[in-house]
């Protein structure tokens, strides 16, 4: 007999694992793992959950999220907030901000999962370009500033994060260029 596990239960298990104190402390001990592992993992959990919502829920949301605009606006506001160094610091220092992170970041993923397919391809392209530009701006900012932006993280951590953001942004740009020039799809961008 084969046990069939619903995807929603796997998402819930992944979410619970991320919220357990040992995993939480491990991921938040470094600015790199906090921003490039924990936050994206919570977003992906929300994204997948948003893609698996029942049709009846999607129909109820549809009048409020015409063409995906409302959901994308919500996602952009949440993403912008969690990119602020002050927000990262507060999430490490204050339990209620941490709780807010574990609610809002998956909510951002849900909004992305529901809204992204509804967006016009031109709007998707503009948002992809803006997300890429944000990676590059933050990478440059974290790498170039002589002072720490986060009180809970070392300057060396900030610089490593800046280098990684610039590296990821550069890889993303190369992948787009190859796709545009040669029709090659390296990663799903």
C-alpha cells in the first residue's frame, strides 16, 4: 500500500521546520542565510501554496485581484519591507517582528503564486527587470558601504551578502541574455 501525502501537508511540514528554534537560529545567525535562504524558502512555500489553492478560493479572490495587480502590489510592499536592514535586525531581536516575518513572507509568496500567472507578459518583464535591478542595487549597497547596516550582523557578513547578490544578479542577467539572443532557456526566469 502506497501512502499518498498531499502537497499542502509537505508545505506545512517545511514551514514548521523553518519556524523551529534550532533551524531559525541557524538560518538567522548569518545575514547571508537569513536573506538568501530563510526568506526565499518562506516565499517559495507561500508560492507553492498559492499555486495549489482550490479553484473556489481563486474565484473568490479574482474580483479583488484583477489581472494580478493587487496581489503583486501586496508582494512588492512586503518584499520591500523585508529588504530593509532594520527589518532584518528587528526580526532577530524582537519576537513579534519575527512572528510578522513568518506570516507576511509566506503571504507574499501566496500573492505571487496567485497573481503572477494573471499578469500581462509585459508587466512580468518589467517586474523581472525591477527584481533584478533590486538585487544589483542591494548588492552594490551592501558591498560598498563602509558601515554596518544591520546591528546584529558583522560588516564582513554584509560584504559577503553584497557579493552574492551581485553574483546572483549577474548570473540572472546572463541567463536572460542567452534566452533573448539564442532562445536558450537555462533557468526559468
